[in-house]
C-alpha cells in the first residue's frame, strides 16, 4: 500500500478557480489541474518572494518536496499557456492554517510535529487563534546597540537589536549586520532570529509584509515608534503609549538611505 504523504499547509484559497483562453468555447476544451498545494508554492515563492527554505517551512514540507511542488506547478502553467488549455485549481494533500496538525503515514522529519492549536482536515479551515507569546522579552531595533542610542527606523536591515528582559531589567545586544546587506529575505531572517531569541514584543518604526507576517504567525506583537532612544521606547511600551501595528506599514524591500529619506527598492 502506498503511504500517505504529509499534508501541505496552505494559507490562501483563491476566489477564482478556473481560467480559460479568451474567445475559446469551453466545450471540448482540455483542462490542466493545478493543486492547491502547487498554487501555494507559486504564491510563496513567485508572488510573495520568500526564499525556498522559508517557503518550505511555511508549508511544513521539506525543501526537496517544495522544489517538486514548484517545478510541477510551473510545468502545468506552461502547458496551459503554451497549448491553450483551461486551468482548474483543485485538490492537493492540504491542511489550512499554519497551526494545523499534519496527518501523515510516514516518519520523515517534520511529519509528526504536533501543533498546539489542534487539527485541521481537508475542507476545514483552522480558525483557532494564534497563541501570543509572553511580553517578558522585548526586541528593539537599534542603530548602535545601546539603551541610549536611537531606535533604527528599519527592521530587517536594522544594524542591531537590543533584547530587554522586563523581569530582570537586563539587556543584551544582538548583532544583525549580515542582514543589513542581503539582497532579499532580510526581514524573514531577522524575524527568525528574533523568534529564536524568545522575544514576545518587537519595537521598531516600519515593518514590511514578510517580516510582519512571520512575527504575527509566531505570536509576536509589533509596536511602532519614531524619534526615540531605545530606553525611551521601552519605557513608552511599559506605559502603553506605543501604537501596536495590525499590519505592515511599508512595502517589501523598503529601506532608509543615509540622508534619512524614505525610499523604495523594488526587486
């Protein structure tokens, strides 16, 4: 008996599920079937622009599996466009929501990971809330890595992070230099470093969509500030004077140049 593969976690359901060549009657038109998991691979890699490693992690699959999904999806899209076939989005071994419990029949790494939020089966959306982290540890984007220095306006390309423990009042500096010069994925990698450090709150000025979503999915709240030192930002958070971001406030690849003019880099 063939074993059942791991379910692929998806975070998007398309409103339109059928496409056909313009001016061609539907009757007798051949179709290409694109799975929801293949569509999710395209969305994460080609539209959102995530690195393959991060896209695979979000779908709860290995990188080789993600590579097979994206290759299959590209081939099907090419077949539909080049040969004038209709495209239908359906099927796929999927579960909904990042907190779904994978149901699989093998013991490959990652297949038996249990999510605390419960299960999601085919045809059911997991609407369980994201579990928020404790607000004990705060990460503040920092220009020079000190409490008296200014908050860095950027997140992914922030020079440093100050990690502050509200219980012990101790703090340390986390270097973020490798991400300041990366061509892409700086927000995602910075988010992962922050999450791994056990942080529950991030204070910065601006966050792009990928970084914000990565932090949100991990239960990390993000607060916005501008023109403050790191110490002032931490104090303002404790006094509930900061604004909590409910979504990204800049587009992807946002940066601030050396003369403090907000600019956009589109890649």
